[in-house]
C-alpha cells in the first residue's frame, strides 16, 4: 500500500539547524528554520520560525544537524540487490556475460524482494527520489515492473520506474544470451502499456515512468528509434547506458561506424528529455553535443571504479553546461547500494583529474540533489529547499564523534563519513527516524533478500 501524504493543513517545524538549500544562489543558513506544510515546504530562512504558526504537529530541534534536500538517484538496477558480490574482478563486458544467465532466471517475486532491499538502502543513505532501470523480462516472470513499483510504494520513496528492454542478443551481434531478450514489437507494446498504467505527470507525483532500452550493445537501432518516437508521443523521458567503457566505444565503431554519442544522435537520442548513465568515455565533441541538446548524465563513480571503466569528465561536463546527477548503479557493481556515499566518492574521484578544485564539496552536494532533479526533469518540484517545493528533506546528525570537529557542516556530509539520519522526509512523511525505516521492518527485509538471493542462485543448479 502506498504511503499517503500528511494532511494539507498540518505543519512540522525544524529550527536551530544548519541549512544548505542548494537553490540557485547556494543560500545557506548557519542557524535557520524550515517549515513543512502538508507535503510541501512552506518557508525556509534564518533564525527561528515565525511564532504565529498554527496546526504544528511536530517541532524538531535541529541543534547539531545539517538539513539538505533529499538526495536524487538517477541510475540504478534494483534487481541486482540479490546478486551482489559476484564477478568481483571483471570489466563490464565480462561481468555482464558472467551475470546475464543468472539475471535471466528472475521473476516478479524475486524482484519485489530485491527492490525492498535496494530502496531501503537508498532511503537510509538520504535518498528520497530514485530511478530504477529494469531491462530483464524473462518469459513467465510475471509482472516484474509492477512488483518493483509496489515495493517502492510500500517504503514511501518517490520513484521513476524505467521500462527497460533488450532485443539484440548474441545471434544478432549483441552481448546478452538469446533467451534473455524480448521481441522488438513486444517491447514497444509493453513500454506503452507501462506508461499508460503507471505514469503520473501531476505536480508532486510519487511515480513517473520512462522508456529505457538498455544499451547500444543490447538493443537494435530500430528499437532505439521507435522508443524515442514512442516516448515523445507519450510525453515521458528516455534513458539508456552510454559511453560507459572503451570496449563499448569500439563495439559501436565496428558495428555502426561511429562512436556512441554520434550513434545516439543518429537515432534521435539526444535532447532535454534524455539522460544516459556513466558517459565515461566522452571526447570534447561528445560533451559539446550533450551541452547543446541538454542531454543529461547519471554519474556513477563507485560503479565506474568497481568495473575499472574509467573516470568520467564531470568537471568538463559541468563547465560546458551538461546536466549531471549522481547514480548508484546496480548493486552487483556497487555493493553498498548507498547514494549518500556517492557524494564523497564523486568528490574524491573527480579530483584525480589532477587539481583540487575539480569538484568542490558543494558541487558534489548539488550533483546529488538539484543536479539529479534536473536530470529527471523534476527540478521545479524537488532538489532544493525552497518555499513551494515538495518536502523531501534529509536531516543529518553531525554532532557525533565522526563529525563534531569538522568545521563546515557541508564538508561533514561531503568529505566525512556518511552521517546518520535523524529524519528523512519524503512528501512530508518521515520515512526514516533515528536512522531506522519507519514504514517496514528492516530485519524482515534482510531475511527476504537473503532467501531471494539463495533461491535465484539455486535456479541455476
């Protein structure tokens, strides 16, 4: 059952708190207040909250805390929660070949359990909005997309469900095994049905749907072109993997006679309604095309490092004006499953470009909040703490032993260890309290995920 928003006339007041609004001016308050009215932010400012407020159902003393917008995850594969720790030392193509046979045995029951695990980990790391790219739909697997949506709604997270797909298997020159793909026409029918059934475009929506063929090496050119046409006809966004590895670039050049960005351009896959995961191997021309068209990027630093894919040129992308957000990626290539830790990893990994200002702590926070909101097309609703926006907020405890001596509250979050969450609000609801989920039993989720992983592994025996 979906978590319902709080009554529209009830207020929650948070005071005496350090605030990083991540608005257009990067406004910060050393000791300010935030007022939540129903599921929206009523006011934010310096000093105490107005005294005239009525219907205040909760007051939170934010002493020793930093409040930020809730984090936004722009790329994930929830189902991989039950295949973590496998193929530990492989590059992407070898890793995929090793795991495709296992993934091709999933069903809606297993995906439901895996989604609970993935989404729980995200919430406990400060993530309030997530997108999940699911592209494996075995015959007889049941309602996989519906199972993931149901699990996320149970937890109370804001969600973009990506109806992914693969139709280019080994027999067509692709990477997936033949039994792991769908027919092109079936994909298009299922994608349109998913949009019609699930997508809610209204302000404050808890559920968006996007169309998301998997990657250049697993989908046909025809599927890319028709998916773009379908998404634009239905008014939804487009997502895929792009320029993730050197091997992918070589694959595109051999099969299509051009690199990934030029190939995507030829199929109608550049634009403000498109974002791509990884984008590690981008030349100056690629970055310029993304900037000119407003095509977004999901930067996944931990997964890129885990698979030795390389270091994305995020500082150059930001300088050019490319929309960039953060992504966890699937937990088979980022076993922690946390988005909060990606702030620090993005910050540090991008400094390996060779200069200490390649990415600042505040830029890292922006990537994880407003940057992600822009990539998902929801920057008018979420991503910053401003009056009228949705009450998706993370209250980080930074006065404990791990953070109390860090002079700058934002540095405590972005340079330090991930702080515990005192409260995480999604749509005005406290879905995490004192670092514990409020809508589900964490021990039950852990047990269900363990059993699901064991069951999936046994199906290959």
